[in-house]
C-alpha cells in the first residue's frame, strides 16, 4: 500500500501549503503540488515536493509537466492550462492530458487549474484534481477548499478529499479497482 498527497491552486496562501505538508509529510510516500502557488520554485515549502508550473506562476524554474514513478505507480503531473483542461459546463477536458499520460506510461494523472475537485477513470488513467484549497469553485465550493490523498493498494485506488482543517469529506470519496 502507498499513499500520496495532492495539493493545488493555493494562489499566494503559503501558510496553507506549509500546514498541509507538515500534517501529511510523515504519513505519505509522495507529495505533489499541481501549480498556481504564485511562489518561487525553490521556496523551502517545496522541499521534497513534486511541482509543476501554473498559469499564474512566474518562476520559469517550474517545469510544465513531469512523470514521476513512486512505489511502483507512474504519475503524469501538470497544471492543466497547457492541455486545455478547462471545459465549459463539465468537470474537465481530459483528452490532451490522457494522451500525454499514455505517452508517459502513467497510471495516474494529477492536475489542477479548474479549481474543481474530483477523481475519475478516463481512458484507463485515474485523473485526480484536488481542487483549490483557497479559491474553490463548483458545487462543493462551500467546503472552503479541498486537497486530496490517494491510497494505492494491490486491488484499488482510493481517493479521499479533505478540507482546510484536515477533515475528511466522506461524500467526495472515489474508489476504483486497479
Ligand atoms: Mn489556479
């Protein structure tokens, strides 16, 4: 079993990134930040964290996308704006990210940008958007922001969403077989 923390779109709220990473660092096998921190790529808060550039990030040291393999799981990670992730009247447009995830031989794709949390299987890739912890949008925006924790077992992917004070939001849980 392996566990991964996924956070995105904090838009200047450095304290919440530090708080979430401190809360989970010792309990997970990988930390992902999906862009739009509006911080520097070499900020201390990103020590040991896999990051990508968001459309609101100025530091060219952030990469556009990356593939990372941890505990036998290959992740494709990107913010989403470079892959047309925003789709009117839908959760997200996953087509271009799915093609890139396939090219990377990834089982899991991580993105942000839309500020709409969720997790779905699409073209044999598990897509996870943790939502924005600071500027949430959509039907669950009244939660005040979310981040995600992925647990991978031999049989399943379990995606859990948490609010800003680390409370589980059970109704958002997604479980899919591997
Ligand atoms: Mn954003």
